């Protein structure tokens, strides 16, 4: 099993309980050492985790991923990332390599600048909020309901637009479903909480990642704008 573990933003103690449990049962633990830093050094992390850490620079992650994934099909290997594990595209590439090699993986999320920036006083959630002018009882919206609404009020979104439905992220019951808006209208992701992502222009690496959780024919309508950009 390959574990991608977020370390949070501060020091050694910011790792989650779930992340620390994963680290302690791994035979090798790599510390990604080039996209960000914590306020403490490698030695402080090793003391708190009770594990020796292997520094993973950009060359190792991008050119020597096979070394990181070696034997991960029969033993547990951890890849530690400051903030949240998916703060850099090279981490997505590592997941793709694991999937293509038949190696299972699990992500342990943590705080990142994307949510911590709210400490400056700006309301981060305000850019994600949309309200109808009709009162309705409070309830959690499903991906299916969101797709129906989106199709009705947003002229720039068509039934063939590629969207991503996410449910209960970070839990053991996490679900991700990639499909066209038409497909996700009938997608049942179970109980709350749900999120919906509407894609625009996509990098080829993003398309490869989306295929992992894509419905049949979901990405058939993607068109290439240039050699490095897809659009739905």
C-alpha cells in the first residue's frame, strides 16, 4: 500500500492521528522535500513519528518514482507531503504510476493554504456560495441535485461538460465519480457530504487522473485545444 500523508502547515504535531498511524506501520517513509517546508526540520519529524525519513527531492519523485514504489505491492510505504498531498502535480503522477503498477494507494488529507488562508479575514466560502431567492428547508444537496440545478441556470455548461462528484472525502466511505453532467444527474453517491466540480481546461495529467474514477464514455467528448490542453 502506498500512503500519501499530508503533514499540515506548522510542525511535527500537525499530522493527523490517521496519518501518524499510517506512518508508524510503514516499512519506508519518504519526506517530499521540494514543494514546501515545515517550521521544524527532518530530525524533529523523525523523533515525533518514531521513524527514519528518506528525503525525496524533485529528481527522485519525478525521475526515480520506481524506487519509491518498490515493493509497495507487498509492504506499506508512506510519502509525506507538507500541507495536503495533492498540492503539486508530481504527486498525482506518483499515484498514476502506482495505479498502473497495480499498487493500492490511500490518501490521508490535512490542512493546506487553500483552507488556512481564511485566517486573514476573508470569507473563503463566499466564492462557492449560490442561493436561490426562494426559502427552502435546510438540507444537504446531492451531486445529482446540483447537476440538475447547474444545467438549468448556467448557459456555459452543457450536458456533455465533464464534472466530478465527490462524497465524504477523507473518510473510509469516500467516493469519487467522474462523468458528464448528464451522467452525474443519475449518479447516486450515497449520504452527505457531497461536492461537485465543473471542469474547464484540463492538463493531460489531470485527464489521466480522472480516468481512474471515470464513468464509461465520460471523457469521450473532450477536445484538444493544443498539445497540453483539453477542454470539455
